[in-house]
C-alpha cells in the first residue's frame, strides 16, 4: 500500500540520482512501516523549471532545486512512523540529489483503509487482521 511520489525539477543531476532515490525510499518505507517491499510504490515526476515556482519565482529564473514529496499511509500508522518518513524522505533528497534541506517540502496523507484498494478490494477487507493489530497498538 505505501506510495511515495517525488515532484522534481527536470535537471540532469535530478535525473541521474532519481533511481537511487526511489530505491532508497522503498527501503526506508519497508524499514519504518515493517512492510514487504512488494507492497511499496515509489515514483518521481519531473517538471520543467519554467513550470515550478519556489521562493516567489520560477525555478528557471532563480535556479532553485526545490522538490516536493507526498506519501500515503493507511490510517493507524503512528505519529512516530509518519514523522520518521517525513524526515527520512527529506534526508534522501539531501543525500541523493544534493538539495538544500530548507528548500524541500513534503506531506503525509492518511487514507482510511476502506478508501484504498488492493487489486480492486478495499484494504479494510484485504488486510483486516493487520489493520486491527495496528489500531490496537496505536491505542496502547
């Protein structure tokens, strides 16, 4: 279920580092959420510098490399897990693409299990036992 999406400015350096970024993002997700790798999706979209604005100017003008990422987790994941992913994905952008930490923005989207499909079946049905265990642990 876990999905992370990086929005990157289309530069040679970002294109060169994106494969490693995605691989490392998948490994981070697996570690933090204790999730099997085959469930994880990581993707990147490239945007022309003239179609990406940061600090009040188009990046084609100010030259900033200012990525945005968003990731999805099912409701029930702990605050500590979500914050580890926010920090971890930021660290990966700094390390893999040499982005200035202060230029990175990201968010976590929590999705109710009944609103997420796995092979067309709601996650609430497909992963019922896992979701119930997570909910019990979150309330402890």
